[in-house]
């Protein structure tokens, strides 16, 4: 029997329609759209404020997976909703509808910040979504009906808090000291979060390198962590600033090991009349110290006095055990004290090792071995 050509065309059309229906039901298509791109307050549960466009032909029951990450790529929270009926077309979802089945924070720090402030810290966040059928066979549509190779992601910017601002010394302000104090303005309300502290970083730059680039590429030459206040002195144990180098400083706001605030980076400049003091390195007086401290014409020492005002008596002893005629008497106030002794006037020779022996009124003895160069 011969089949007319027009029946072939009809049969081909029917098979095409059936194939289209089969394709639609084998792979459900949906699109996630954010209800806002910028906000002042954002909790992790706010990730479920979204619009879902479902392109299927019949309703399905599904749950939503949502992953929130910050701009550094660290996961903040992972949420799974209760089951919800997804209708063909546009669907409006909220944290209350369908409700949250589980919410896991990657770190307790994020949870503490959100609970204390009512929001995650300011910054950019990436929220990625994936739908999963509530039923094992997705209502007869197949277990892989909503499966996708990649999660659908949107971005949101959170802002509105006062930033962490540097205060002094100012950017390119000419310093009159090689051991300045540093201060900054606390970010609010971030600084009120339990466990909040500051990290102070000091950088040097390479040739033609900006401070911003140095903060991203160079390791800090010194770092003070766990600072509770928004001010710090120049570290006693660190060599004085060198006027031939370019320094930059920055402050980070931390909760535990999680960074939640960051200042800009400022450059330090020097008064043209300020002399370089790279030969002066401060040594801390200790009751037991066998190391040899190397210095120039100036011996700089630091002494921490936990008591009231004290008088210190110091004697210089050479390599043979002889005590030099020149002795020193120092007044120590309670707290940190710093002294600079001119070795040439005392009779200390270049290239030889000496011991500075210091006694306080209480009877404690401190020793410092040093060599003048």
C-alpha cells in the first residue's frame, strides 16, 4: 500500500509536537530573579526574598537551596526551604513562604554579627539557588526534572554602616618623629559586635608601587592583632622608621579570624629635617637574656615598670668582667619607659661586647649584652 506524501507531513508534525512535550517534561526550566540589588540591611534569610519564573506546564512541589557567599568567596550561610507548590509562571517567595527548614552558618562569627547587628556586614554578596523536587519522581516527571549543571546566582550589595576610617597620622602628613602613634575611627555599629578587635598592618613599598598595591601584594613588615581600642603606639620592639623608605599603614576590623571591616591605606611622609635613626634599635630589659644586642653610638633600652615610680642604677661591665667608671641612674615611671644612652661618653669601645646590669629598688636585676658597631 502506498501512503500519500501529505500523510508523511502530518505524521512528521505529530512526532515533532510529541518530542517537544517529552522535552518539556524531562527538564523543568526556571529562572531566579532578585527583588533588590542593593540594601542597607541584609540577613542571610533575606536570600529567600525572590521571584521564581517557572516555565513548566503543571504545578510541582519543590524545595529551594540557597547559598550565600561574600566577595572574598567564603561561604556565609546555606539555607534549605520547606516544600512549596510552584505554579507555572511567576512565583513570589519569602522566608515565611515556604519557610526555612534549615540554615547553617559556615562560621559562628557570621551568626554572631548577624544577631548583634540585625544584618550581615556591608559588602557584596553572591546568592546561588537550586530547585529540588520534593517527591522522589517529581510527580511522575522524573527524578532529574529540575536538575541543572550549575546553580543560578544573583548579586546584592549591602551598605549603609559607617566605615572604618583612619585618623592620624594623616595621609602624607610630614612626621616629626620616627615612632608615631596611630589612631582611627571605629566603624559603627560593627565595633559593638562581641569579640570585635582591630589588626594594624605596616607595609613598605617597592619602587613605583602604590600603597594600595602594597597592601594587596606585600606581606606586612609588622602586624599587631587583637587590638581592643582604636589607637596604638609604634611597637617598642620594632626598629624606628627609616626616612629613606616609603611606609604605608592600614587597619582591619575583625571578629575572631573573620575580617568584617577594612580601612583605606595611607602613606607616611617625613619632615625634611628629621634625621634617619636606623642605627637605633630598642632592646627590652629582661631578668634573663643571653642574646647579644647590636647597636650604633646610641643604646636604646625599654623597661616596663609594673610598680610605682622607681630609681634604677646601671653599670657597664666589659668582656673581662671589669666595671666601667661611668654608671647611669634612671627614673622609671609606672608603665612603659624608654631610655637612650650615648655609648661614646660612657667609654664603650667599638667592636667589643659589654653587659649592662640594671638594678631596681625592689632588688631585681636586669642584664643586657650588647656590642657597639
